[in-house]
C-alpha cells in the first residue's frame, strides 16, 4: 500500500479529535483511495454508536476495500444490531468483501449468522469458500 501523503494528516487528525459522522464520511468519500482506506482503518476499532452507524453506512461504499474493512470491523465488534446490515452483504460483487463477511459472521453466536455459513461453501470464488 502507498504511503499516506502529508496533506492527509489534517483530516486524519480532525477525525481523531472530532469523530463526527460527517468527518468520517468525508474521509471515506475522498477521491484518493489511500486516504479512504486509512480513514477506514482509523475508525475500525471505535465502539461507539456513531462509529457503528458510519461502518454500517460504509457497507455500501463504492470502494470494495472500504466495504471489506467495514465488514471486518463490525464482525470484530460483534455488534448484533448490525448483523442484518452484514447479512445484506451476502451478494456483494467483490470477493474480498464476501471473504471478510464469512470471517465476520463466524464470530457471531446468533442463529442467523450460523445458518448463513453454508452459503459461502457455494461461492464462485475459491478464496471465499476456504
């Protein structure tokens, strides 16, 4: 991955100091894919309701790397209220997102997540089936 350019530091700092949904979404919507991914990684471990909402929003982002990070983040946080949003990603066109989803759902002790695990066995991508 490329190095983060110095001009991105003010936005990263702004998000760290004032993690509002608007600031996070502004970073995730930046035209530069390096910044988008850095912002996604910056917010992935936050466990407050604001961040969970932004992560759920990021599940629909145009960048599959951002979507995969959001899926993984929600999975690590095991936020049951976000489970329905995760399940909606089953048909994501990107294999990296579906692979992250299989891993994320495996951490939930919820019948909806458990019953979905067999879905991945029939995925068209071998990396997802593993």
